[in-house]
């Protein structure tokens, strides 16, 4: 039986790193809104949005909605149009998860270094954390396209702990996908599977995280 993460366990870590979508922020509302606007603007029939899966790279997310037989160049055009819409959003339907803001306040007050590692692009990430008024909590925010190059999640984590001069065992990473758990494991960082996000709980448990988190309100 996996153990629920406790606040006292988080306090044992020098650095707490969070995924963003599905971990700190429930972003699916604005993602879906921008996708629907994109399909309509590009004169493409709006697909069944129940198939929307947040987490994979944007092109994969769109292809999952529109089908595998759509030409790559058209997928790229849809992705570019989506980014234009999404990166200018005010993220009005992307709330922080209950208890997330309070958790960040407490961890920062306790002197912990805080980070974000997200496959989101830097433009939308920085706008989102500004809209939610949480940027100041973080010592570092790493995105898939930070520093004009592409990063995988495990590369982000490796860079974060190196630049913050943190041993892997002195950090902890919270994410809502099996990919997040595997990225932490590749770096020797203890992991927390966030079960209220967008990842499949069975896949998360199968990835063998060190802990699980069912909600932040109980955690704090």
C-alpha cells in the first residue's frame, strides 16, 4: 500500500518541485476553450472533446482529437493557431487546485526552494503563473522550451537540482502522470503521484511513486 505524502515529509526536503497542468492548476477548461476556438477558426469540425488528454505534447494532444490520418502540416497549423489563442488567454477557467496556494505559502515560509517542471511552453507558463499570482513563490520555472532549447521532463529535473545545488535525495517531485514519476526516478528524486490530476491513477500507481497525494487540503 502506497503511503500518502504528509506535510512533515515535505518539510524534510530542501526543494519541492511541481508539475503544473493537473498538479498545481486545473487548466483543462482554458485548453479546451482554445482548442475549440482553433478548430472553428481553421474551419475544421470540432471533434469530440471528451477525448482530450492534457499532458502529452501539443501535437500529440491535437492528433488524438482529430485522428491519425490528418496530414502533419495541418496538425502543425492547428498547433500554431492554438498557441496564438492560448498564450493570450487570461486563464479565467484554470483555477489552482484547492489548497495549492496555501501549500505554496507554507512551504515558502518554511524556507524551502520551490520549482516548476512543465512540458508547457514558456510563454503560456509565465503568463499563467502571473495570472494566478504564484510566480514569486518559485526559485526556478523550467518549461519544455526554456533557454531556447527543448527539454524532456527528466532533463528539466536534472538541470533544476544542479542549478539549485540540491542532492536528488534532498528534493521531491509532485506530478500527475506516469511520465512525471519516471522522470523523477531517472534522477533519483523521490516522487509523489498526484491522483486528482489528468493522469490515469492505475498508470500512476504502476509507475511506483514513493508517495501519493489525494488532495492538498488534507495535506496542509
